[in-house]
C-alpha cells in the first residue's frame, strides 16, 4: 500500500462541513464529557445532530460517537462508559440492548490489498435484547442477532446468530441463551 495514494473513493461523511465542525468542536465534547452525566441531555444533543434515539436510553460519561447523523438507537438501551461508536457507516441499535463499558463498534476498514488503501465502510446492526459485554469489539458489516451475547473482550468479525453466546477472538459460539421472562 502507498499511503500517499490514499482515497476515500465515493465515501462522504454524510453531512455538510459546517455540521461536522459544529459536532467536533461543540457537540461531541459536550456529549462525551464526564461533567455532563445526565443521559437526557446527551440524548438531546444526539437528536440535535440528527440521531434517531428512542425513550429511556441511558448513556454514561465518556461515550464517543463519530457521526450522530448515522446513528439509530431504540428504546431502553444502555450504553456504558468509554464506549466508542466509530460510525463512518450507519449503526443501528434496537430496543433493550445493553452495550457495556469500553465497547468498540467499528464500521470502517481499509482495502489492504489495494495500493490506495481505500476506505471500506459497512454498517453494524445490533438486534433487540442483545448484550455486548465490556471491552468487546464489533467489526464492519456485522449483525448481532436478537438476544445474542458477545462476552467480555470478545471480537466479532462476522455476524452473530440469535440467542447464542459468543466468546473469544474471533468470537465463537459456546451455547444457546435462554431467557427467563418472569
């Protein structure tokens, strides 16, 4: 690869430059701040920049979002401290999902075989009632099936089947999940 030939190809950030700059210099620092621990204000900031966010969403301090206009969050979602939603492509998080501390959701990769090291964006979709445990990583193009669990520090480079618990790097299925709906 030759980084002096790097190209974004047809990729664009999806918002005008003024909106990107306003997010980087005002919105994102306020949103990520540990001085602003109130979820309702964080949700308001995300919505102000174009995110779709449901009700009863809990966002802890230190959460980073690259582009809020490419983010959809359902109802009753928890997002833990220091999570990074690196969404050069859309991220969709359905209702009743728990994303624990330090999770990294990465929607972009590069074509390592091309001389121009072209950016390859691909969305992430996390279906309802899933749990992404602390320090886990999800790569571009991954869908986490309904009710799946990605365990502590695990890495998902491919889609996860519904109601299955995954462990490791690369994440492997270890057992089916049963939910007690008392």
